């Protein structure tokens, strides 16, 4: 047992029992971040802030929400929105944060792709990040069902139905997921459980692993420069702060992040109070009605690109049903980002995209193609729209087939130069 | 400088996505329709000048009170709600306020040809007649007699302005519930469902489900937004329709004022936070740059 002395103060008392000083050093004041970064490096902390908002507002909503198809709609739209003091605020914050967090996730993700922060030792950061994206998607989908509005019901109907396309077990799987032959009370209750318990637990765990995965390869910088963190940290601690290439997480890195979070939350509260329809679709303010199919069924904006890949193949090819090809393409789209570190065959060289000419073109094509998919994913898939969707889907698939080839060429050219 | 360039790129792509999935997509999914027509031009006008006291006699002789009550004139509804629902599918309206909330040309057209004025010709015909029988006149000039009835209805309409809720109840409340204001329609649900083909929706938070533009064109002429719907055209004057929408907003978006007031405070708080954070950031980074 350690030798316990009379404490000189609270911190000392805690330090003798929990080693808090060492802990703070490791986690905050001597956790080193490169200095050569821009505001895109603040997206992690913005995401953390939004996630905290989701947890806190979710806890308040949980006090009044009733997971029962007969009660859910009114518990949200009457009890929470009208009866409970500031219930509307928590609901608007929850709904808007859920939508905005996906925008920030996409920015965070494309930052990682642009600066090559997914490879050469950083694979685990990328993999845990993509796992977070997947679980967040499930979290968003299950949450959208809870108010039991028209789109809650019909989106659940369409999306759970997708699993029916899986060979052999599809039909049984759909019933197993729904807990009933149709989307019904059992479905709502189990998605409620997923939304408030199982998925948040998995998310918290994944966030911890995501942060942990950062510690060894360190945070990337905007020139993807590799340097000795220990040497740079030593300079900083010796007082050569201007010369050092690193800064501590607290207070230097976070001081910048607080500023960015401040801007993000200013915009956020504007959206919460004045401009929320994009996140809280008006159609979901009509109660679920299984006799009345809405004229247009579409997912929330952040699922649109993969939804468009799903329905991009609208005609049978070589005897294979359009729906099955679509489902296969959809499956491809949902795992392919996960594999990015292994599709990039220039494994040993990390550089920002503007220093990788072919990859640079690939990056912007991918971004533009995903925006086209997103926009056309919402439009009715008729006439020319269907063909644009089909074209964009093909481009998406081809881009990922090309990635190993162009990165291989890139590696070869670099090999020839050196 | 580089940060600004990156910011512009991020904002640009965010704006394109937003424009694509919101204004653009909605304009494709819900095409614009002609604005509300409060003159009801398709029905023509009745230029005859009505005489209210003659109209009172015509009103009685025409048999209007066989179905309609006029409570303000001491004429109760001839049937109770249950019997009226069973006979007509929906409780016929009391006409005490009709002269105040419905357009007079619409009323003229309605009395002469209900299915045409209500725009429910796709639902009612000779084999399935509309419960309101067209008025073919008492033998005199039909347009004059109709104008007299309308003048009578206008003469008995209350002078004091009606509350938003009263207008809603008169115009919409026979079919639609307003659960969140504890106001239910008097028609029997089963009879109403059979009559309309589907149960008319509760309107408690319809204001959050439909845009202002949609509501104003839909109430004015339901077929414009939802071709084939069994909801009849109501014939409200512009003022009365605005009162209906304002009541729907009061019930369905009760916290609007609180939301907007708090919005400014929250934004103000965050602006202050951001300025302080910026000042602190500048101070901290001066040491390391």
C-alpha cells in the first residue's frame, strides 16, 4: 500500500488516493496535439458536445415519453410539446441535434479522408469511427420511430422490409426484427429499448475506444507531417513553446475548440427555435396510419445517399431482379467506407489530398457524387430522376473499384521518384 | 486565410445539400398551386339585391329548418346529434353564424346546387344524392329568392366579431376533432366514417404538419391540393379562414411565442460565450505561435 501522508489540500488528498495529477497530465495537460491544424480538427469536440446535448435532452424526454402505439404520439406532441414546461425545447434540441450531428459526422469523416488520417497506423481510429457511424445510424433510425408519426411508421415499414431481401433467412428475419408480422406495438417497444439503452451503451463504449485509438498514432496534422512527439513535447515543456510542433490538449487545443463549439451552438440554437423543419419533418406531425400511405416516403437527409444507391437500379439486369441488385449495392455502400484503409494501396505514405493528384480528383468526385445521390434520393424516382440516380449509383460503385488501382499507381510513381 | 478558404468550401457544400433536400425537393414533391380564390369565381355571382325580411319568410317556406337549426333565432335543431348523424352521416350546421363566416356568392351557389359549390360532384350523383337538397325556388325568380335567403342569414349574423374558436367550430368542428383543445365533433364517428369514406383527421397539430400555403389553398379548395378528397369546399371568407388558421396555430403551436422569445436569449447567450471563448483562445495561442 502507498504511504499516505496528511493531505495539504483537496487535490493532494485525491491525488494520494486516485493519482489524479498523473491522470490529468495523461488526459489533458500533457496529451499532445499537433499545432499545425485548422478548425476541422475541432469537429471531434463539436460532436462530443452535440452528443452530450442528445444524452441530456434524451433523459428529460424519457421522463414523459410512453412507448406504446396508443400513447406515444400524444405523449410526444401533447404532453412533452404542450403540457410540460419547456418540454418543447428538449424535444426540439433532441430532434435538431440528431440531424445536425450527422452533418458534423460527415465533415469529420471527409476531413479524415482528405488528410489521409485513416491509414499508416490510424486504421483503428477509422474503423471505430465508421462503427460509430453505423451505430449512430441505427440510433437515429430507432429514435425516429418513437413519436409514432406517419413517417415513423412508414420508414420503419420500408426499412425493416429490406431485410426480407436477404437470401434464405430474409422472411424469418423481418418477423424476428419486428417482433410481429407487421410493424406494430412490439416493434415500437423494442426499438425504444434499442434507442435508450443498448445503442447508447455501445456508442459510449465505441467513443472510448475511438479516443483510445488516437493515443498511439497521434492526431494527424494538415500537412500529414510525421515527427517525434516526445521530442516536440520536451521542447514545449522546456518553455520553447513557439518552436515546438505540439500543444497540450488542455488548455491550448481546447481553447480553440471552445470557440468553434460556440459558433456551432449559436447556429444550433437558431435552428432549434426558428428553423427546425429540416430536422423535424412536418409529415411526422400526423399520427401513424397504416391505412394511409404517404405520397412520398423518404428517409432523413443523412440516409438519402445510401437510399438512392438502394433504389438506383430500377430495372432487372440479366434475370436478376432490380430489387436484389439494389440491395446488394446498398450492402456494398454500407460496408465500403469501413474498408477504406485497405482499399488505399499506397499504405506507407500519408499526405493531404492536394498533394496526391489522382486521389484529389477521386475525393472531390466522391463528395459531389454523394451530394447528387443525396438530393436525388429525396426526389420521386420517376423519369429523368431515375436515370440520374442510376448514373450516380454507378459512379459511386466505380469510384470504389478504382480506388485501389489509382492508389497503387500513386505508390508506384512515388517509388520511382525516390 | 487557409481556414477561411476551408470554411467557404464547407459552407458551400452544406448549402448545396440543404438546398437540394429541402426547398428544391419540396418544390418537386409539392408543386405550387394557384393561390386561394376567395371570390369563388367558378361559381359566378348573384347580382340580385336581397331583401332580408322577405328572406326570412322564404327561409321558412323553403324548408331549411327541416334539417338546420338557427339557435340565435330560437329555432333549435330539429334532430339530436345521434339522429342527425344517423340520417345524414354528419350533423347539419346551425346557421346562426353562417352569414358572417361564409362568402355570400358561395352561399347563393350552395343553396342552388350544393354538390357543385362544395366540389363533391365526384362523390354524389343521382343514385347517391347529397344530403342537402338543392333549392329549386318557390315559383318566383329563383335568383331573387336565393338572394333574399342570403340577405336574411347575413341580417341575423352576430354583429360582435366571432372568436377564432367559434369560427373553427362552425366551419370545421362538425367533422374534425381538436383533441388538444378538448373539443370533439358532435357527429357520430361511425356514421361520419361511413359518410366521408374515412374518418376526418384530428386537427390538433395539423398546423405543424402542413405549411401556411398548403392550409390556405386547401381550406379554400381541397381538390386543389388533394384531388378526389371527400372533404368539401367550405366557402369561408378570407377573414374567417384566417381565423380558422390562427385558431389551429393557437392549439397546435401553443409555445410559439415562448419559443421565439427564448430563441433570442439562447442565441444571445451563445454569441457572448463565443466572444469570450475567442478572446481566451487568442490569449492562449499568443504564447504558442
